[in-house]
């Protein structure tokens, strides 16, 4: 991508965000990579990374949206320079709002780099899915008669957040993994919203369906066998959540290894970033995991992609993503003629944390194509 897509402001924005991040994690990162000693030392190293890493400290103006079942959904807004904080600008025209939707077992903080790079340049809304981050446990899931989460349920949640945080003006929708599925559900449920207000779409490390074909880098026959019993196992674990959480802590080293394998691909990923991913994932209670899991097997939003045709679109994925493999993003790009397909080399599922400059550059280019980038205002 050249200067015609606003490379200057993106490089400056990313550099400003990244300098503090890299400096803060460097010393602790070297220590962790060289650890060959016992669990107590590794635990102390994790605590050191928690105290030095800046991830999760980037905050905007907080807000609350109410889902149609009464669930309180947390969001944060960052205003563009020159706005009045209420959606207007000094000239009276509504600015674009970039809405970030995060993935399963993550939170709005997973967009740390992108929020930092766009801060002051574009209005952004970042929100936590129900049961994640600062959002409440789903009201529909509570009690003995609670129902599992569906992707359509998440699409309605996103609509509630948009109505509360960005009730007017153009929108660019950005979704990672489950967040991308949420964006697809929004389009299927509210095509008029997409037609009237959406000016750009970014689907990152996600899938429009056929997740039953994903092998996670393992033999597919074994994975299919596990899939048959996993829903029941998760329900049982969810009923013993306190005991399971204790077990999670006792097996922290194994858990950390799994997070790294399925979230990142490169050998040089900052250990502070890896630890940050661990913290997000381990913060989601096992009973919430159980509530969400069935949604992925039922997910099929291939037809919903039609609502995005003709819009500036980005389909981006890490080339070594084991959770939502590159073929799924390539299929999304094929369904959206004119979409920019970006396959990021040496990157896994959490590509926006592992290769943030690639993601930030691609989002900047998308904003420029939508005519809403800082270089086009």
C-alpha cells in the first residue's frame, strides 16, 4: 500500500502507539523467553509482565447499552479531534464512527493497537460482547431456563450498541473472529441499517460458516469425535464453574502454551502480548464459554454477506490462523467482489496483536477507500 491510502498518518499513528508498548515489555520479555526453571519463577514472570505491559489500560469514554433482553453492554467511545463529543463536528456534519467488535473469549481491549493509532483521527466505538470484559452476563442465559447464545443474539446486541453510541452518521464496521460473525448477523437482521449508514466493512480472521470443517491443526477424525461430546462436557463444567476455575489456575503453564499455539504464529511475538491474551481468555468464566459454544456449530451467514456487496471491504487473516483458517477469509473475499484480501505472513488468529501494523495499515486504507479517512476529511 502506498501513500495514496494515507500511509503517512497510519505510520505516525502506529509508531506513537507502539513505542511505549514495545519499551514496556522488552525487559520482561527477554526474561520470560529464557525461563527454564520452575513454576514459581514462571508465575512471578507472568506477574511482572502484568505489571509492566500497557495492554488493557487504554480507556475511552464509558457508556452502557441495553440489549433487548435487558443485558447491560459496556462500550467506550474515542472522539475524533474537532468533534463536540456528541456525534457532531465543528462544522455540523456527523463524522464516521468505526465500531470494533471483538472475538470469543476476548474483550474490546484486543483492539489496543488499532484504537491507539486511530485515536483523535476517527471516532471509534469499542464494546464488550455479553459475558465478556465489562459487559454483564447475558440475561437470556441466566437461571435454569437460560438459553445458549446465538450469533443472531449477538447481532441484536451490536444493534443496541450502535443505537446507543452512534445513532446517526456513517459507520465502518470492524469485526474479528466471533466479532466478524456478529457483524454478519447484524447485516442479515438489519439490511436497511447497512444500506443507509454503513460505508465500509472489515472482517478479520473470521468465517461465514462451515466451521465444522476446521481441524485446528489436528487430525479431523479426532476433532469431530471431540465435537460430539464437547457441548455436554462444557455444560457439566459450567455447573462446576468454581472448581474448574481453580483447575485452570493450577494448570496455568499448559493453558499458556495452548493460548500461544492457537493465538500466535511467530517466534518473535512480544511475551507481554502473549500474556495479555492469556489474561483476556482466562477472564471469561467457563459457564460463559459453555453458553457460547453451540453458536459456532450453527453459524452460517454466507447469504448475509450479500448485504455488503458494493461497499469498500477488507478481508484480512493471518496465514497460519488455526482457528479460522485463511481459506475462510478467502471465501469471504470471493463473495464480496472488489474486497481487498490481505493475508498477513507469519501471523496467527490474534493477528491484530501479533502484526498490528499490517492490520492498522489495512484499516487506514479501508477508511481512505470509503472516503472517510483522516486524509479525506
